[in-house]
């Protein structure tokens, strides 16, 4: 019985705490938070509490009155840029009413019927959408006239406004075309170029490998890269690779010789006594023991290495003024490493390490062209990383 009373006490405390919390939300002006919590609390319940319904009535009435007054003040302000906020305020009123609509009629377990005064904001909302559409269209036209003179920020701002416009209507006048114009005018176009400063001949294959970038991996919404300058429009930036050096090392071959030896079992022999007779075990059988011999193998290891290195600078320039925006040095390497080994002698002499590394023939040294192609491939990745880091 004592435990039951304690449980009733705890439940009562939680019950009054929840009510107090909801009342405090309303007192502090957190109307929507209180409405959402009350809607969740009453959802699916048949026995709804009168006190909860009255708190819901109060929160709904206050927040609706505040929103209507706020929308009215914005409308009377005369600011054309305020129409988005006017629309959002009326939209919020609509959503709140839609949240409560499934509960209606809302009657408590004591028979109390909730009274909600819904606001018909459909025409006001439509009017706000119409005015916001006109505002964004006219503002986009104004910004695009500035963008035509080279202001990409104005073009991007126009684009954002036109996207907002589409929230109100699928298309308005020539807004679809204006979106394309805004995106074109707001996009930075970068031409990627290679300058060979090595004072030496660079095979065409190497140049093609360096410039065979996957441009689509680099493009963003507002930045497009190109490797050909015949696109039919002017570029905003030049991403230039200045290749100062490609060095190919000599072919290096190191031969290492060593000997493996081991004691291995090689048959058996009789155990003899001092007189040279074969010893017997307790059962009269001849005694035998394993016979061991030393085996030897000469191992020949061949190490072959060759490397290529490229160095230079990667810079970003304004296409029109030639002004340097950013530059970073680079050093890239590619390596050829090969190992082979063979032996002469008894295979049984080889240790596990030697046996696992046996390979009869070393690979042929790659040509200088192949090494240059390898370092060019590595250089492409460096270029992509650097271009991603550029802030345009």
C-alpha cells in the first residue's frame, strides 16, 4: 500500500510538472512549441484533458494574433523586399491551422469543446506571392543589367532571387531564360594551360597525359574548367602549370650474392659398436639413425631501380589583367622498383626468406618515355588537388 501511494505521488508530480512546463512555454511566448507538444500529447487519445485544451486555445489565439499583426506591419512598411516574409508568415498560419484541423471538433473528457478562430489567409497569401514574384523578377532584371558589366556577384544574387520566384510560380514572363542568363553571367570560367619551361623536348604523349584531366570532377555550380580555348567565350581565370623540370634518373642495378647452407637428412645408417658390429635394441632389432649432410646454394639477387621527378609551380591568374591570384610549388615523383633472385646448388639449402623471394627474371627497365608518362600521371592528381583548393 505504501509503495502504491509513492507511485501515485510521483505520477502526480510528473503530471503537474508537464502542465507547468506547457503553461510556461505559453507565458514565455513559445506558442508554436507548446502547440506542437500538445498536439502530440493529444494525438490518438480519447480522454483529452480540459486544461490541455484551454492551454492550446490560448497559445493558438495569441500566436495567430501576433502573426496577423506582424504580416500587416510588413505590408504597410512599403518595402517590396518584405513580401517573402509576408508570404511565409501567412503560410505559417496556414500550416498551424492544418495541424489542428484533424483534431476538430476537439472535446475534452469533461465535455469542454475547444473554440478556435481560424483565419482565412488564402487571398492574403496569394497576394503576397504575387507581389513577391513581381519584386524578384524586377530585382533580377536590375541585377542582371549590372551583371552584364561583369559583376558576377550581382548575377548570383539575381539567380537566387529567380529561384525564390519559382517557389511562387512555375514561370513568370521570361524568368526561365533569366535563370539561364544569371547562371551564365555568374559562372567563373577557367582555362587550364601548360607551360613547358624545361628547355628541353617534351614528347606529345607526356603533354597529352598531363592535360587529360577529367574536368567534370573539378567543375562546381559556379566554376567551370576547360582545357581548350575554342569554347567561344572569354575566360575569367587561367590555371597555369609551369613545368620547370622533368628529371629521369640513371638505371641502377645492384647485384647481391650470398650463400645459404643447411643440415638436411640424407637417408640413414646403422649404429655400430666398438668392434664394428651393428647394435641391437632390446627386441633384437638393428639400430638405425638418420644421416645428415650439409647442402649449399649460392643465391644471386638483382635489385633494379629508376625514378622520374617533376617540379614547377601551379598558379591562378586573372585572364584579363594577368594578375597572379595564387601560386604553389609542386614536386612529384614516380618510381620503378624491381627485385629478382635465383640460385645455383641444392634447393634444400635455401632458407624460407630466400625461397619466398625467388623470381628468375628481373623486369626490363622502363624507358624514359614510360617514366615521364608515370610522373605525368602523378602530376595530374596534384593539379586536381590544387585546383580544388583555389578560392574563386
